[in-house]
């Protein structure tokens, strides 16, 4: 057995048993998808997973800074994924981190460090992070992270209290959440032995008094019930009254799906339950190519009433025209679409988009970035290489090499912040390929995606001096002090060429904009940061957050 000091990371899913009980198959599928994200972030941060059990993950890191940065990246990435689901079906991790002495045996780690990390995880909020004082001391001056001191906590099977801190997680608007601390129940001091006879006597006297009061009250109520009741107006509604609106509690029990709910994750609707959400317009249909759009604008629009059109987010479609009734049209369109999707091994379900001339597709338009969807910039554009494709794991890079590289033009790949991606091959134009890849990727990710490659080239800067860790959003980036984010956003607007952002200990940003190459942008950003902060380091290049290459 080998002893060592390590930063221990413990995570598991809040309410996992309930999620499994409600829908086991869907929960297990999503767990596998979320674990890919977690495992990837841990590996990128230099961590090692040493134990897993069901929804739980235990990992070690060489430093507390790496562990906390990784935990924040995981929570922010999974929060984005959860936006595609109603609150009752969101899958959120709790994470606990400590530094401790552990024993390594056959690759597994044992000891108080592991146990304390697991207890800290239990103290964390849903979607939050809880760390020990040792971790806080290591991280406080190295990361621009906000902490809330929750004091010494008594936890199960740990003999001494553990001083803990909550990491304040960033909200969508860039502000920080205030952890909701659970107040420990105050311990009541034991009464001296001599007081017990007095307590018993007082209780007995109170009991006699209360019994007498209740007895007299009962006699008065009986006498009142025996006399004819007076007719008085009732404040309560009668049984025949018109039903009132639900109480606030009842309303809260009916969660609504968030905007941009993912079409890919939604169940196939029942033909009789599809809601009418608008009149049909061929130009508004997502995911499809121009040939299908021309069919919808022509043959479909001119056909009789009993017709239907189905699609999935992968762009597979099915249609039925001039059917004997509406039910037949619905069934035929869905069946045709699903057969095509299954033949191509598409994992996405087909859904009815339009029945007759009424749109019944309940997911709305997928989230999209503002146009133009991509720009050609000779300064940053370079030849596409699957091995350099950002964020995704090695198996996905192999798939891109086998499918995207040899495919016919026009072709495009859109990438989501959680590593979701979608490629369109053999489109009629680069603009059409970009639009369709963004629509499908946005529907899957639940947020707007980014066109990374068009045909043979990357069309966004792909850093080589740093490791890409995620998407950069200056307006909500936790590393930049809040009062400086608006200025960073303004200066980055329409900044072509290579752009780099650096921050120091106080979170004051330095910018290197419109540079001719990556190194120049980095040097400029660090120099600009050094004018107003200390210990500056680069956090973003182009559209990506970055970290040091391991």
C-alpha cells in the first residue's frame, strides 16, 4: 500500500433514485451522456477516476486548483444541458472536494480524504460545489471564485467537525448565487437531575388544567348544537360553486418545459394530442434541405386537407398526401419518416410537424446564433484536422475523420458548449450546410451552437498554444470581475483576427485584439492585464476558454 496527499473529488446525482423510478431507460441513457462530459473534463484537468458506483464518481487530482476548476466546468456544462429538460427531469450533480492523506491499493484510494470528500458532496447544493477549508486556502488566491463560509459541519463517521465552504455558482445573468445554508438544530442542554421531580409535577398540573378546560368546552358545544341554528351568510363557497383557480401550491406542481426544449430528447407525440401552434409556412421548417422545402412549398401546400409531414432533428422526413382521413395521414407520415431514420441508424425520433395546414410541432424553432453564421478570415482560417477538433473526445474525432473529411461538399460542423456536435454533408451550399448544422445542433444542445468547420477549413480560431476547455462568454465568465464584463463584450464585438483575454488575481481583464497570429494576441493580452492586475494568465482565445497544455 502506498500513502500520498491528493485532492479528492466526489460527485453524485441529486435525486437519482427518483429519476430512475420515473423513467429508467431515459435516465440511464442520459447518465451515460452526462458521464461522458464529466469524464472528459476530469481527464482534461489531469484528474484520474479511481472509483465509480452507479451515479457516483470519485476522482483524484494533483492539485486543488485543478479539481475546483474542473468541478466548475462540469457544473456549468451540465447546467447548459439541463436547460433542455423541465425542472422535474433535470439531472444535477453535487460535488465535494477536499485535500487529504489517502492510501492507494490496486488503483483504488481509501482513507479519511475519500470519506470527507463524500460527506462534503452531501452538504453541497443541487448543482453546487462544497469544499473543505484546506481546499479553500489553496484556491482562494489562485482562481476568481466566490466562496461562502458555512463553518464547521458535523458529518457522519468523521469524528471531528469539517470546516466547509460553498462555491457560489454563476447564474445566467452573470450574478452569483447565494448558497442556502441548512441551519443545524441547536443542541438542548440536559437538565440537572434535581429538576426532574419539579418538571413532572408541573406537567401533571398542566394536564389537569387542560383536561378540565376541554371538558367544559365540550359541554358548551353540546348545548349549542341542541338549539336551532341561526341562519348566517357563509364565507366559504358552497359545493355547487364554480371551481376556483388552482392554489399556488397546485400551480407549482405542474412544471413547464423551458424555452428551446430539445426536440431530440422529447417523446414522440400521440397523434390525437398534438397541439396546434400556428399556420404552416414552408420557409419556417427547420432541419430540412432546399429540395424538401420546395416540395413543401409546392406539392404539399397544393394537396388536399388530409395530409401530414413528419421530421426529426437529424433532417429525416416523411410525408403523406391525399389520404382518406387525418389519422391515416398522421400515421403514414410518421411511419415513413421513422423508417428512413432507422435505416440510417439515426438515434432521433420522428415527430409530426404539420397536419393539414396546421403546425403541430410543439418544440418551436431551435436556438440559433445571430447571422452571419460563419465568416471567412484568412488570418485565423486553417485546414481542417480531426485531431484538432475542440472539446469532443477521441472516438468522436475518429468519426469526424471517417465521415466528414471524405464527404462531398458543401459540408459543415456545428459545435455546442457541452461537446454536442452535428455535421451536414453534401448540402447545396455552404450557407445551407451551416444553417442546418446549427439548427440540429441547437435542438440537441438546447442552446445556440457555433459553426466550427466549413468544407476543408476551420472557420474559427483553433488555439495551438493552449488547451481548449469550453466556450467563452464574456458577459457571464466567472473569471472576469463583474463590472468589467460589459466592456470586454463591447470590445470583442466584430473583432476579427486573433483575440485573446487574460485575467489576474483580481479578475481584471487584459485584451489582445485583432492580432495577426495567436502568439501576438496572447502577448498583448498578458501585457494589457499586467497594467491593472497581477499574476495574469490567459483564459480565452477566440470563441473558446483555454487552459495550459498538460
